[in-house]
C-alpha cells in the first residue's frame, strides 16, 4: 500500500484493532526508529486504538537495542513514553526485553517467558518491522550470523559491528507471526526498496528479502517518496 503518512497510520491501526477484536489477547511487536515514534504519538493523540486493544493486547518489540528501558535509545522505552503510558496500559501487558542481564542471557530469559505465556509455536499477532538503507530489518543486518545459523527460538541476540548488542526476532520467529507489517518512509529508502522488491539479490546482502517467504501475510506500508522508484 502506498499512501500518505495518515493513510498508512490508519491502516496500521486497523490491523492492530482487528487483531484484538472480540477481546482476543493479541500480541503486538513494535519496531524502532523515527517513524515508529511518530506513529506511537499519532495513535495516542488520535485515540486510534479500540477498547479491545487497550484492555487486552500485549506489547513487546520485534527488535531492541541492548540498553535499559529508560534509555532514550530504547525502542520499547519510546513506545512506553509515547503510547503505552498515555493509554495507561498495565505493566503486565508490557513484555520488554530483560536488558538487566547479559546479552546472551537476555533472549534465554525472554524466550522462556514468551513460551510459558503463549507457547513456542506462536509469534506476534501483528509484527511491525522497518527497513534500513542497507536492507536490514529488525536487527538482522547484511552478513549477520543469524542468516547462516539455524536458530530454533523466536528471539535471539546478535552483536552488530559498530552498533553493539541487539535483541531481535529470528527468521523462525517471523514464520510464526500471524501478520507482518513493514512501514517505510522517506526518499532515502527508495533505491533500496526498489532493489528489494524488483531486483535480484541475496538475503545475505538484503536481509529484508526474508519476507518474500512470507508474502501472503506481509503488508508493505510505503509513503510516496519511498515508493518513487517502483514500477507503476
């Protein structure tokens, strides 16, 4: 879908609301970056989420920097401040990464909590992702060891050169998600988006190409600038 910021945000809100319809305990995986911050603020200010979502949905992250939740760089921390706090979402429905332990222990703890609560074979009801200018998604960067090593859990840790430790959903975790939503904004993403969607290239070079395996459940929400080089 190509549309204005408001049109894309409305569609994303619609998907979140549908996932929790009828009081279903849906699981929402937020992403990081500047666009999600604007989206969180928009959801809160426009009261775009239904009572079913506010009263039942659980919130977590599809990827996270290995920083405390109160750090300005924390993806989930920004979601806290801009969306979950204004909506008075209780702490028991905020499933944040345990960054108080070491990076290798964090996904072990998190996977255990997730599996006990939802079952290992269930991923996010709606998993939000972005795309970097290098073609990465979540914290799966070009050449990532995650791509060459089978991981049998939904979430893992990875050390990214010059970026430090990250916590991220795995390729298997993406397989277990019910709906994947990729939000892409800005002219700086146009060339890479064209390469991902219309040109050949390996997953190792452009990890977001993993989503081609999940085309039936992936929705791309793209603004006109990011879509400017795509074929009509």
